[in-house]
């Protein structure tokens, strides 16, 4: 089983519950926890520099805002930052999110190894996920129906933003200008035009 695990979760009670569950089930010599993404990243970076890397990261997706200045504000940002310095680290996401499209993106884009949906069986599923990930398998909570309908059009956040602006009556040119002002990329009119055409086709 894993020897060194880091938990990134902004609720202390959740952290404690995970630590207790893993400690009772597995003989893991080192389980550490952080409440902030930046601190979790720094801890993994220092461990790498000391050639004593963490083997597994368990992280939430959402982290509440705080008075502390933060560079990394979400679980996705944390995963991407950590993967840039330690691509081989195993990652289990432990979150309330239950949208299959968003979860699929986590596997495809962030290259996570397991997704556990918070709920009544959360800790049991987390233990199952650890078993699978340790054996180089993937895991998804059983209640997440990833392939319920292959004909469903998958919309990402960018698509939804474009559709929202179209519904509000903005032209593609106006959407491009608004995206530029709000630093949403890509924001060229030609890119948005192609995306809208694809959405209409879908």
C-alpha cells in the first residue's frame, strides 16, 4: 500500500475523518493534510526536492475563499501544478461534483486516477479507490453514470458560457469582445464562430 499520502481538503473535520479511516484500514506510515492548495503544492514540492516524494494526493475540487492570498484556488489548479513537477503522482479526487461530463474531463485533462463522490458511502468508496489506484487501476463512484447515454452532447464550461451569452442576445462579435474584457480564452471572433457552428451541428 501507499507509504506517503497527502490530503488537500479545506474542512478540518473531513480531513480528520479521511485520516482516521485510512489509518484504521491501511498501514500507511505518513499521512499529511493541508487546508490550502498552495500549502499542499509547497509540501509536495519540498518532498520532491528532498527525494522523498508523496505517492498519492487526495484532493477536493472546491476550496472556499479566505483572507489568505492564494495562487492556487481550486483542486484542478492544484492537480495541474503538482503534475507539472511530479507527473507520476497518483491522484484521487474526493468531491461533491456528480456531473459525468466534468468528471470525464478530470480523467482526460488532469489525468486523475480515481473519482470519489462525497456521500453516505464516501469513506468506504475512498478505501476502494485506494485499493484500485494502488494496483494501477482507475475508480469512479458507482452512483456516477458515466455512460448512461452516448448520444448526449457534452458541453464544457466554455460552451456553456457561449450559449449563455447567445441566449442573452449577444452577437459572436460582442461575445468575443466580452471574453477579451473578462480575460476568457480563447476569445477571437473566428474561434467563437467555429465553436458556435459546432454547437449548432451537435
